[in-house]
């Protein structure tokens, strides 16, 4: 694996250190985990948004006034 040097702010470095699953985990591993989570979130979020759009088109929603009325406000 090729390596490179990057500059991080002290705050970002501390944040990444706090995300380590164990003290010897590399920043490379931490960043790979973060990117993997973002890709999964993106895929999941996209599917959820499309499902919500289908429900709205089908009329399966409540207006804020209907929700307030149902909650007694």
C-alpha cells in the first residue's frame, strides 16, 4: 500500500483518535470505516427517500394541522 502525508487540524486529529475502536487502530482504518458508513447511509437514505416520495404520491401523509389536532394542540 502506498502511503502519503496529510495535514490535520489538532481538533480533527483528536476527533479521529476518539473514533478509534482500539488504541492501535490506524487513522487509515478509522477513515475507511467512516467512508463505508457514509456509503451505506447514502444507499439506505436514498431508498428511504424514494419510499417516502411514493407514500406522498399515494396520499399517505398527514398535514401539520392534522397532526396537531390528533395530538390535542
